């Protein structure tokens, strides 16, 4: 599995939009650690949850 994320990327969890925008902290295999605005750090298994990248370039 190839993930299209790198540390510093902004992402959303479409299953929990109330978590707010998160910033990718680290990626180890299929596990992505994300620091979300409203809930803090979460480890997301990308085999179970598909994170969506947020485009900062407006």
C-alpha cells in the first residue's frame, strides 16, 4: 500500500469531520499519526479509514 501523505500534510477524517483538520505527524507502514484540531493526536490505520488530503492552496 502506498500512502500519498507526508509529515506536515493537512488531512480530514471523513468519518469524523467534527475532529477538525489534522496535520500528519508521522507515517509507519499503514499507520498515520495525525494531530487533529479538536481531539489531539490519533493513530489512524489507513487500511480501515481513508483520510482525505486538504488543499491549503486557496
